[in-house]
C-alpha cells in the first residue's frame, strides 16, 4: 500500500508540472496576445467606413509585454534546466533566483 501512495505523489507532481508548463505558459501567451489587441484598440471585426473603432489603451500594451516577459522567462528557465542537467549539474531555487551547482 505504501507503493501506491508513492506512485500517487509522483503522479500529482507530474500533473502539476504539466498544468503549469504545458497549459499555463500557452495560456499566459494567449492572454498577452489578447492584451496586445486590447492595447492597440483593435477588434476582431471590420468596422464600416466612417465608423470609429474602440480607442487604444496603453495599459493593454504594457500588460501584454509583461506577460510575454513571463513566458520568455519560463522558456529560458526550462532551457537552462535541460542544459544544466546535460552537463551533470543541478539547478536549485534555494534563493529567489535559480542557481546551478555541481552534483
């Protein structure tokens, strides 16, 4: 019975990582694209001639770039983890920022 609990604990960690990295980063990227459209004042519709569309919102553009930076940071951390593991190192988060140590 102890093996079942260990397997479920491992499965829970895999599920959490897949939700964060597999679905979370694309979701943040999609929100960034939506915020960029909101910041430009664009719609998915074509307006008739003489009809003004919504006004641009600079907060949307700033929010979009913040979300894109979060996605890029996640990708950079993933690449760093894979490369560090390939060189026989380990990446730890003992501090606020990640550090690479020898095994």
